[in-house]
C-alpha cells in the first residue's frame, strides 16, 4: 500500500502502530520497533498535521519510551482531533493506568466497552489492566474471559490468579503464556516498564513470580 501511495497517512500510521504492537506483545522489548514507529508517526504528522492518527501513534511511542507526560499530551491531542476514535480513547486510558490514574481509566473504558463491538479484545485487555491496577482481580479476569483471543493478556491473567490465591491456575496460564511468547523475560520487562505507579509494578511482579515467571 505504501508503494502505491507513499504519502497516504492511514498506511503510514498503520505501519507505526504495527511496530508498537510488536514491541508490546513480543517482548523483551528491543528498541528498534519503537524507533521505526516514531519515524513513521512523525512522517504522518508532517504530511497531515490535522490528522489524529500520527499523534495517536506518537503518543504510544512516548508512553512506551517512558515519556508519559509527552505521551498523554499526544494522545489527548489525537482525541481532540478525532473524539469518535475509540482506539485513541482506549490507548489514552491505558496511558492513564501507567500514570497511576486507574479510576479515571476505568470510568473511560466502562463507557467505551458498552458502545464498542463486544468482541473488541484490545479494549478488554486494557480494561483488565485498569482493574488490576485498581486491585480488582476478579474484574480483571472477567474482562479476559470475554476476549475472543486471550493470549496477549496471559501474563496479567496469571498475575491476577496468583494474587487471588489460585496458584495452580496461575501456573497453568504461565505455561500457556510462555508457549505464546517463549522469549518473555521478567527482568527485561521490569527494566522497560513505563509505569509511574510503582505499586502496580510491585503487585504485577509479585503475581508473575508466584505464577512461575522468572
């Protein structure tokens, strides 16, 4: 698509987001995907500064590069340019979770999930994380159970089960997670986690360790 139309912003933004999602899902977080994503996002903004998609992906890049204030600013800019884009709202809520604002994120996502396709796995994955941050592990697992493909949420599912005392269930999910992503390394994740909410990080790490991640 880019070969046919090299300045078509939706294609450029889609490439940028694909690199971000590669970084999120695959771990252990090589820096190259985020660098590629940042280049494409800035290219999209340069071509069309009034198109929300470039700001959306640049916001994600900044969040995962631990520049939370810049990331939230870009995501808010994207939301102001295109308030009907529910994907922007979901990513803004995710950034708020990282920033220690889980209550605000849950309020935003509860409204969003009611108006979104019930099969919208990404929305439920983010909402599961928000509930985990709010220490409601039952609600975390409820959202994951409603995902059509829960594989990307295996780690948070394992941590939630572990902290609820279901160690055998947590270890079962841990094994499924490692089959899905055998290169995951807990120490690498800790080194790269963009969370300001250190209580979230501590509880998530505790849950993963109980589940058997090392």
